């Protein structure tokens, strides 16, 4: 079993780094960056779960601060190095900005943290979709990134596109609905129009992505 982000992305970044992390179990030196990303991701996930329960109207700034602080305390119990106060506030601003600019979209949430897997010859690919939204018999996939939106990184965007196209293919078969949009949301961006990036869903790219994953796993 190989995961999109935990195996393939690390290996494509650097095979030696993959060996250090996966074979020798080294601890990443950028654990504070990992903490920041988890804090934003999990706080937004909590907001989505409240929306799924039909209690979106119960959320306000103090309530979001409360769930954010609870997530922070929970993460401090893990073995990831905590972030300082400045970074903590920056993470809270990202979460609050997302909430304020996307409340109407949250009413279309179908599922959050959706597990996906794809059986291939000799291995299984696993992944997780951050958010699944719906409406009019269609599906929309959204993945969160806590870094700024890249201006000139075509290879990085192509990697995310391969990943999301494959997720979309899996979920189309699971739900029997057409996938309408693939989206990346860069939470570090202040304005929604800068944060939201739409990617085309081309089923033909799924086969191409599959060949790419086969090659990466073979090299691993």
C-alpha cells in the first residue's frame, strides 16, 4: 500500500529523503511546519463537521477560537514540535478567513476527510479527499494547502492535478455522479479569489496519471 502524499509525493521530491523517512524512520526537521499545516487542516475539518451536523449557524469567532485552541492542545500531545505564538495566530487567521469567505459553500458539504483507494497491479494507492461538496447531482472535490499559492510551479500543479483526477475517478464510480470541479484552496491567501484554484477534470488524464504512479512505485 502506498499513499499519494505519504509515499509518492515524498519520493518525487527526493528519493534519498524518502529513504530517510520511510526506511530509516528519521524525523523531519521541519516538524513545526507540519504542526502548522495540521492545525489549519484539522480546525477547518472541525468547522466542516459542524456544518454537516446542520449547526453552521452556531459558529462565530469565539466558537471558532475555542475549537482552534482545542485542536492546538490536542496536537501538542503528539510528537510534532509545536509552533510559537506568532505562527499560532497566523494559523488562526487562515482558519477564520476561510470560514468568513466560504459559509455559503459549507451548506453544500457532503463529506469531509474522505478515504479513497485504487487497486493496481501489485499495489494499492490510498489517499484522502479533504472535502466533498455536491449539488444538482454533481460532485466537487476540494483539497486544502496551507502554503501561499505558487506563481510559477507547473510541475507541482501537475502533480496535484494527477492526484485529484485520480480521486475524482474513484469517487465517480463510488457515488455514480459526475465530478464537476476539482479545486485547490491555498489558505495562506487572504482573498478567496486568490486562494481558490480550479483544475480541469479530464478522465483521459486518469490513465496517464496511473502510468505515472506505476512508474514511481516501481522506482520506489
